[in-house]
C-alpha cells in the first residue's frame, strides 16, 4: 500500500511516468483474499462507484473511497477477469454518468466502450539480438525507410473482416521483408470509438484497439518484425482526445484532462478536446502512455501527431488569447514536449521520436540545450507539398518552377527531416499519388518512379503510405482493404517490383543515408538547367569514394549526349535507371559506362556524357576514378584573394 500511496503522490506532481501501474485495475491480494484494486482520478466528483457485468450494471455498484490526491480506490473480490466494467461518476454538479477507465488496457469492441478486466501476461521475447544492435547503433547514420500502414485497411478476409495482428504477422511481416522496408509505422493503434477518425480520436491511451486483436497479438507481431530486422513505429496523439461524453471529457464534471479555459479546451477544427498540457496529472498520464507502448511492446519509436496544435495558441479556427509574453506560443505545450522528450530519452535513448509539425516557427529537432523541442526527426511537410505540386504540373511549365524541387536543399540542415508521402496525401479528394501525376497512364507511372527516386536520393529519411508502392490509382479508403487486385495489371506489378528494387538500392548504398544529417551529404551539380529541365546532384557518404550522381529528367523529351560535371576523373557506371523494362519502362539495357573528359562545368573540371530518359532518372557510381585529382574550387580561390 505504501507503493500505491507513493505512486499516487508522484502522479499528482507530474512525476509518475508509469502511472498505469498505480491507477486502473490491478490484481491484488489483501488479507489473504485475491481480487482487484480499482483506482481512478476524479478529484471533484461527489461519488464514484464500480459497475459492470458482475452487478448487471446497476448504478449503485461498489463504492470507491477518495484520498487526498483526488484518487478514488477500492479493493474488491467480486469482479472476475474478463468481465466488463465502468465507473458510475457522480459529478461535481450531481449528475451521474457511466465513465470509462482512462487507464484500462483492454476495451470491448466498438461501438461499445466498456473496459475489460485484463491481466497482461509476461511475453516471451526473442528479439534480444535486434535490441542489442539498436542500442549500439546510431540511427541517424542508418537507413530509415518507413512503410506507413493503417492496420485495419491493409488487407481484409474474404468475409470483409479486417486482419488482426495475428493475421498481419503471417502476411505483413513477409511483405515488409520482400519489399525491403527498414521500418513499419502504424497509424494510432490505441482504442478509438470511430473508424472514420483513423485512430486519431482516442479514448484508451493504454489499450490496443480490440479491433486489432489482443495485446499479445501485437507483441507477437513486433517480435516477428524484429527477428526479420524490421523496426516498428506507432503514431501517438497527446494533443487532443475524443469528446464522447462517457469517455475522458470533463471526467468529474469539471475540466479534468482538458484546459479550464473553454477556448483552449475546445478543438473546433477536429471536433475534439485539447489536453491541459500544463497540469501535472495530465503530464503523468500522457508520458506514462508513451512509455507503456514503448516498453510493453518493444517499440522502436513513436510519432507524435499534430505538434502544431500543441505549441501554438492560434492553431485552431476559434478565438484565442496571447500568452503572458503577448505571443502565440502555448508555453505549457512547449514545456510538456521538452519534458516528454527528456524523460523518454533518459529511459530509452535509442527510441526514435518523430514529430508531425508543419510550421517553421519553433525548432523541433536537436538537443534541448539548443532551445529545441528535443525530437529526433520532423516530418518535412514543405518538401512534400512542393514536390507533389511540381509533379502534378504540365512539363511545359516545369522549367519555371524547378525551385519547387530544390528549395528544400536550402533549409535541409535546419532540422533532422523525414520525407513523408503519407496517408494525408491520398484522401479527401486529393487523389492517390499515382493519380496526381501528369499525363497518360504510362507517363504517370514513369513520373511516379522518378518521384520515388527523388525521395530516396534527397537528404533525409523517408516514408511511403501503403498501396502507393504499386501505384494504386484509387484513393485510400479507411473501411476497405487496399486494391490488391491492381497487381494483376502488368504496370502495377512492375511498379511494385520497382519500389522493392529502389528500397534495396537505398539500403545497399551508404551515401543515401549515413551522412543525412551533415552539410556535405549533398553537392549540387546543376540546379539551373531550366531549358532542358534536368536536375543533377551528388550524394556523398563518409568515405571519399562513396558517392552517387543523380540525374533527373523532368520532361517527356529524352536528353541524349547530356553532359554532367563530375568531381574526379575516371569511369562512371549507371547503376540505376527508372526506365528499365523490368520496372515498366522501355529500356532494355543500361547506358554504357562513361569516361570523364577534361572540361570545365561549373565548379568541376571533368564531365561525363550520357543519356537521361524522358520523365526518368538515372544514378551513376564511380567504378574507376582518380581520387587524388581534386576538382577546382574557383569560389574558394576568390575568397583567399580577398583575405590577402
């Protein structure tokens, strides 16, 4: 009982980061009797009683007793494991309402939302080799190629029912391995009452949605992924929550989990309620939720959703008040996220923490000492918007907008970025990635291949939403499976093969990931060729000889005898071509090896000549070069003269 009192005290001060061990329902033995201790935070409630299947949901239920921390508790031997329960809360104004257990680890299937008494058994993990490698590695210098999945719409059974994690273990894990992804990222898996929310309107922050099977099923899935060298990431939503009356909102009849200020509490745009991120108990609740998922399921990382909503007071469409300094920063949200990242990194330094954040007003990634929020990665929404806008454009006009592809080069060092082509871009009439591409069907596939190659060769890690790997034409539907029938079409099947081949190429070439976070990872060859609309650049690895030359032709005109400046004299070999027949293109063989010639090209003193396919891209690799003969640096010479 002393541990219980200590846990409740630190929960109240915002320092209990494993509050799920204190609150909720837990097996216990008191005075030699086996039963459960139930505990719930409802500081302003007049009364709380436990109701459920064990008393046929009669309102009087089993009474709980409140302590000085505002937590109501009871030990009882009456409920049995597997039975459903709720709390009958007499709120501050005398209203009675059945409320969920915020710390429940299991819920009934929707549309019901009663908690289930559940004792999660210890799982026999066999992923020690994977976890050991992760502890020793620097993930900034490792490949991070993410396949984003909505668990219940990846694939369905013949009767229309979605796969559980037991099914996904059998089929998704081999698919991830076949396709060459390093990680899988799931949209929120926590309990939510409405499928149309995609999991972003949560009620159960400690419960795997019963829609997806049991917690043990998910543990089994993660274990299987790790044994195939695949990491597992999950989206998490600490900014706002579902406003269904019988769940978290105004739990004791007063603002409990939400802000006291109704303007700050109400999330008008999403029809939700915002967490009061400055309240200590809410901090304990949320940080405990994140650690529960990381530790219980051996997650390799989490993505924090909607960070802008947490750090800006004026993010929503409703009225707002400036902070004490007169600005629009949500100081409570800003401090909470820094605290969250600090706590998680102290306990699990190799856990990857990503932010979905679209503004540039706050530094998101980097050290806390740099006044950042402390995330490892930030989704680069600017890159995504610019690049998709470019590829939707008629090639006639692309020469005037090449900066849409290159602008991200200017700010690439401002944050550690992930380049997302996510679920948000293939819904609500935005069209699928395939459908966004300009031209007829053949040209759409050609450009989709080039788009993915640009994502793979651009500095930063990468993410692609399910179905996009084979160019699904229809938009994603959350309540139906992917259009697997597409793969009976040769072009779709070739596109899937292309994505797998590109993923393997990305994984096998260190220049595309080991120096992502450094200035010298990218070297521009020519970003000003607007007449031919061909973009050329170099990606560098740590070793001088580890570099790749990329040439992207953004028009439907093949560029023959095309000159590319290179850093060293010697031979260069084409190692990837988006227009090969096996990928759905027309080329049957690669360009011949190119020998460099003495000729000035911008900062280079050597050039090679090759052919760049229409609406396609090629990658060249040095195979026999003279590393001692360096390129000239005219700008550097000028600077030296000025100093003299």
